């Protein structure tokens, strides 16, 4: 069975230690003893030493010298092997390739340690290979940062691709040159493990990012490097914002649907009341006429009341039908030149009896105006004027005024209906043109009408490609203005 290498080295040292005394014995055996004894005899006499003691001491000195020389050579060999192992460990720590410099084939006192280091190095290289493949293939951006200076030590291809820069343009530079945090980098590196928001400036624009920092430490606990995962959350934030906007829009739509449902229920209740009231009146007066219980004069008055109620029913039904047709654009209306000044004067005279019944004065601007001709539907424009003027009379004060005017300029004509009535509160101004919307304008707590008059007016204005506006002040009155394009 062969001896281990270390045992061979120990035997070699023993042989070297005994070599010098053996050499001295050989010299003496060849006759050197007599001559050397004669030379040192006076010296031994002064010291009082016997010749045998001298030879024994000389052999000891030579043995010690041989041991010292052999030990020095061995220590030098050990030191050289230690330097090789330490250098290999240093290069492994830095991730440098290449095999260890310890000559394992030649053996050596530290060869087993070198073999263990080589095995460890191969395992580390395999782990590094797995890590590098993951590092290079990751979609997220990875960077390693020096804790002291905050400089980039390494960056994966995803990070470099987003920046549009090469590795040599990134490594060694401060990480803050590329990634801006919502907080300070020094504070973030002092407390790793947090998820921090920031942004990354790229050639394609600014990316919103989330950065996660982790501190890697050495064997002694000293900071080694900071690992940063930089995730692009731009698309996620955009989708989250869009989802939030759509959620709010859906909530508003739902609220509007609820509001429409409420208005619909209120409208149906109001419609049944508005239709039932004139029908009850008609039924009562017609029963009197059928029985013949009224005189001829009373019968004539009853017939006039029935006629007015029939006209009211007809107007309400026509308004509902017109609003439905105009809102859904199911019908195309014939348009022709219409003189607004003449139309306004005619409607003023037609509605003057209604104004006088309510003790309201109705006037029209009599200034002659030429060129106030629009392309429109006369029937619908009459309906528009009737609704505006009747509302101005209905919500006016006793002894109040309603004034109508037409102005022309810049290819447009403006029709104004001004009243000195109760006015409209600011909170109702944005809703008065909504279908079926009714408000307590008079302050009595009563909600009058079906809430379709102004909605119908707005639809007629849209039909003619015009605009409608309203100005009002509580207690002082309201002004509706309709602007339409004139025809040359």
C-alpha cells in the first residue's frame, strides 16, 4: 500500500535532518577524526571538555542545522501553495473564469484543500450559469448597485434595451442618472426591502416603475451590493386609470338611469293627472248637455269649456309625440325660408288674450328688421315660440311683462323672450332642458306641467342647427335667447 503524500514529505524531512550527521560520521571514518582532533585539542583543553562530548555536540548541531534547513524549505513550499489557494478563492469571489492554480497532480501538503476548492468552484460556476441565464432572459429589469457610491455594477439586457444604451455606457455610472425615485436614492438604499415608485427616462418616453431593493452581504455581514428589480408599470397604471375612469362613468350612468327611472315614474303620474283633469271636466259638462239641464246660454259656455279642454289635451299629446320624433330622429321635417319677425308678430297677437287673462302685458319690438329669414320648419318654430311665450306668461307676476325681440348680425339672428317673472334658481339651471324635469319655480311647492316644454324647445333648436341659452335671476325674471343662422 503506497504511503500518502504527506507521509512521504515527513520521511524526506527526517532523512534530510539525519543527512548532515551521517556525512560527518563518514568524514571521520575516512581519517578525518585524527586530524580534526589535533586541531581542536587545544580548544577542548581550555574548555575542559572531553573529545567524546565534543563529537556528540557537533553531531547535534549538524542535526539541528539540517532540521532548520528542511523546515524552511517546507514552510516555503506551504506558503507558495497557500498563496495559490488564496488567489483562486479571490478570483472565484470576483467571478473570474479559469481553473485554480493549485497543481493537484503534483500533490502537496494542501492538495486536498485545493481539490475541495476546485469542486466548490465548479459548483459555484454552475450556479452562476443558472443565475446568468435567468438574469439575461428576465423581462423585468435587474441592476446591481454598489452600496457606497450608488453606482451600477451590472445590468441585465432588459434594462439596457429600455435605455437604448450599451453595457459600457451604463456600468460605473450613478443609478440616479437613469432611474428617478419618488424618494431619495440614499434613503432608499439605507432601508432596503421596500417597494418604491419611480420613473425611468427612455428614448421612447418616461416609464412609470416600481423598484424593489435587496441588500446582499458578505460572510462577515459587510454590505456587498444592492440588487434592484425595476418593473415597468406604465401599462398597468394606464389600465388602472382607465378602469377607474370607466368605473366612475358607469357609476354616473347608473345614477343617471336611476334618475331617469324616477323621472319616468313621476312623468307617468303627472301625465295621468294632466290628462285626467280635462277629461273629468269634459265628462261633467257633456253629461249636463246630454240631459238638457242647461239653458242655451249655459250650453254655449259649457261647449266653450269643453273645446278649451280638448285643445289642451291635443296640445299635450302633440308635444309628447313631437318630442319623441325629434329625439329619435325618426322623421325628417320639410325646411323652407321663414321670416322670424313676421312669425313673432303673429304669435304675439295669437297669445295676447292668454297674457291678458293672466294680467301680463305682452309686447314685441316693432323696429323694422330686414334679412331675419332662416331656413326652418314654420310649424316647429311656432311650437318653439308658443312654449317660450306661454312659460313666460305662466311664471310671471300679476302686472308683469313679457317682451319679444329679434336682432341680426354676423349672418345670425337672435330671438329673445324676456319676462319679469319669478326667475329660476341656480341649482335648476343645468336641468331645465332635461326631459320630464320639473321644478318648484313659483315657490308654492307645486310641480306643474309634464316637464317636456323646454326639452321640446331644445330639440327644435337642434333641428335647425341653432343654440339656446338662458339667463335668470330670482325675483327679477328670465331671458331665453335662440340663435339661428340666416340665409343670404
